[in-house]
C-alpha cells in the first residue's frame, strides 16, 4: 500500500513521473517520493493525526501526487474535491469527511475559505496549493513541507484492509454525490489487478500517460496518478480538458496512452481541428465513465489509426472492474472481468440470467469499497451479505466472457411495456453527419400514460435547426430501430449537451428543460 516508498518495481528515482503538460516542468519519481515524505512530516508537525482527513480542492497539478501520497503516508485520508464546487457543495464534503485541513488552488481559494468558514474550519488550516501567499493564506510548501522526510505510517495487512485511504465522492449522476470509503488495500488490489490483466498493454520503458481527466474523480486518481506511480510511467498533467491544449500536449510530449471519456471521443471522431496535430505517438485511447459505442470506437480507431480500449468501473470499485485484454479487443465491449473478482448478471428477482441476456450487474472483489461514508443504510442496500455490490447498471455477458454495458437501470426509458436504453439511440445519432453531440431522455406523456424517448441534439456548425432537420432525424431513426425505440418524444436542438467534468451526460439538466417546456 505504500508502494511509492517501498518501490517494488525498482523504478529509477531520476525518471520523470509528473510532467506539467503546459510548462514542461516535472517532478521525478524520487522527488515525488521525497516530497511526499516531507509533506508527511509537515502534517505530523502541524498536528494532523492518523485517521484525520485532508481535503484537496484543486484542478490537476503535478503536486497533486505529493499531497495524495503524503496524506496517506501520515495515516490520513485524502478527500479530493471537485474544483467546480460551490461553497455549499464543498461545505457538505468537508463536514461529511470531518476534514482538518483544506488545500486550495489560487482559483478555488475564495470558495474554499467560504466553505471552511461554514464548516467551522479555522482559516489557519486552509493552505494554498502553490508557492505564493494570498490574503494571508500560507502556501502549503511553507508550512506543510518539512525539511526532513519522515517514515510513512505502517499497516498490517488487516489494517490496510480496514483503513480508509481515500474519500472520493461519486459523480452525483443519479442523486446527491456519496462519499465512498476506499481502503489502502482496495487501491493496491486494483493496481495489481489492472497490471496483471493488462500485461503487455503498457510498455513501461517508453509509454507516457496523459492526466487530463480530473484527479479528484477516482478514475483520474487511480488510473492516472496511482497507475503511473505504480508502473513508473510518466504522466503528462493538464489542469483541465480543453481540446486545443489536449491535442497540443499529446503531440508535444509524445503521449502514447490516453485515458479519456466518451465526450472526448466524440470530438476526436468529429472535430475538424483534430487532424491538424501529429497524434501518431498515441498507441491507445482508453475510455471509461460512460458508454462508448462500437461505432464511435471504430470511428476514432480509423480516423487516428489507434487502438481503442473501453473499461468499466465505479467509484465504489476503486474504480476498474472490467477492461479488455490486448489480444482480444472487441469494440463496444468493456472487455473482461479483472482477476480476483466475481460477477453475476441477475434479473429483478436476483436470479442469474443466461449468457447473452440482460440483467443487473453485481460484482465482488478486493477492490470493492468499505462502504458509503456516514450512510450505513445505503451501504447495506448496495452491498449484499455475500459481498456483491449491486451496480445499478444493466449488462450482458456473452458465452465467451465478454461483457457489455447496456445502460443504467435508472436511465432506461419505459415506453408502454418496453424498455429503451438511451445509450443505444445516442450511439446511432452520433453516426449522423449532422449531429455533433446528443443525449436521450424519457419525457412523460400523460395522454398516453407512458414515457417517450426524446433526443436533445447539438447540430454540426452550419446545419439549420429547423423542423425539417428534426423530421429528417426522426424519420431516419425510425428506419433503423424497433418500433418502440422511435423518437416519439421529438427532437430538441441545443447549443451544448450538459456534461460533467468526469464525462457523464447530466440528464437531470435536460429533464429540467423538458419540465419547463411542459409548464
Ligand atoms: P452517482 O453514483 O453519484 O449517481 P455515478 O454513478 O455517475 O454517480 P461514478 O462512480 O463516477 O458515479 O460512475 C460510475 C458509473 O459510471 C457506473 O455505475 C456506470 O453507470 C457508468 N460507467 C462507467 N463506465 C462505463 C462504461 N464503460 N459504459 C457505460 N457506463 C459506464
Ligand atoms: Mg453510481
């Protein structure tokens, strides 16, 4: 669990680990290790104790790794927060996690100070994630980065299984974000499982990862920072996603392996600016967090001559549970179950369905969370007595053990007696030349007492948002799908599909639009 310090893979201390994708400045593996242990010493001096929580509230930076590893080395739990949060949202996370210290960037400082005040955290426990002092807030490097290193707190195996290392919050797609208690062992397991399962996918000597997804989300935290440090793969860090700087960083730093999300795939498939950059260095784009269709995978693979891999995971599974093995990549599939895990697909009564049939995915393994923070009831509803986490996602497993995600149970649209998966219609619409982006929701029609599938569509620049365009789309979909999946709820044109930084469609916002229209 403290692999960064014990360095079991004998990574050279001089190897660049965290590279700033804009300035090119970097921290070597040895610097990350040493700074983390100095940070651990600084926390100790400050009175931060075993079991305390520290909140990091910032966009991605190379030092993110130092605060992460230093906090867990001090026996604490790191709770990374979404830098887009309002003071109220951050206050909730600070209170839920009982954070002792908050580290904020210059951009997020004002919100952090307000939230800390609301949560009763003194200003002297708020630090800047920077070398500067702003408004009397000290840089963490001055107060919390001691001159001397201090050994990491040690755990027995049992302690590593039961001690919280990270308190990430779920994306809040289906309701309020939930704090997820992730142990040292959960993370260590997921890293080992991933490394074993994808042996040969990563070339440790030459590969370079891109850290463009937010590190506050478990996808960025584990698959970017942890995996890079575990394997000794340099990670090129960008503060946030923006198409031009993303493409430029890949080309400049010769990134070979990019963990991204479906909204970025849509741009890679469709945006005209993409071909202006030399992306020949990329071997693989890896997708997670939301459905990536076969069609979109193929479009990107062909346009950029790259391999496309899709995994699946949840905050609750630290996060990865499925990903393809290199010798067997099937576009549209999430690949195979990671070693050490068990999974079932069950019907509504909890009975296993036959291969090829749809049902809810349940899974168990050493990477499944300890539980939801302060929510024993929600934990008991989600993890059953046999240790299976009920994912809330509809999946299919084929005879040859390939897994597919259909959609979330909660997102399925009920048209009369039939079910319609938004992801399937979205995948179809994205193949249309006129469609830059799209999302499907169900809108309730009281006159028929049923939900109807409606498409929200962002058109490609220059295409007219007219009734004729809408009709052409509706007619075209009707020709390709079964009767119950037709766009009976109509088409609405929209400037941008609302999405989270972690890559999910914010259907709640579209439902709001639909409700306003009804009024
Ligand atoms: P919340 O639980 O707070 O409502 P969330 O489920 O979106 O939000 P995360 O833990 O970030 O929070 O996301 C996990 C979910 O993301 C999965 O349950 C699944 O619905 C979706 N997901 C992840 N990977 C894929 C994938 N490859 N295909 C389809 N869906 C995916
Ligand atoms: Mg969830």
